[in-house]
C-alpha cells in the first residue's frame, strides 16, 4: 500500500495532537527512613484542576473535538481516494 506525503503528514499531525493531550505521570510518593511509602494526607492531596486551554475548552473537550474533526477529515479523504480510483469519479461526492 502506498502512502502519499499528505497522508503521512496528516497521520503525523494526528499523532502529535494525541500525544499532546496525554496526561503526564504522577510523581512517585516519598518514602520515610524505614523505606515505607508515606501516604499523602487528604488535606495535602492535590485536587484535580479543570484547566481551560487557550480555546476556552477543557483538555477532554478539546480531544473529543479533535477526534470528531479528524474522523470527518478521514472520511473525506476516503471518499476522494475511492472516487479517484473509480472508473468515472463522482465530482458531487468529492465536493461534498
């Protein structure tokens, strides 16, 4: 199967977008002199923060939005690919 430069670029951008949305690993818990891991008291535990991104959405909403748009782009590219390989391409389907 041959891949064009455009499809490779789209796949690379999609991969970068997904990696950018990943959570970072939590820091390991501190241990005391006995080697046992000390539990973090509830009052010191970090509460999850719903940070808004520059676009005004949460990270989860941004990922969902990106996935929706990438699925639409994928569907459009599939239609273009299939129509370009057809004996008589349907221009209305390509332009839709």
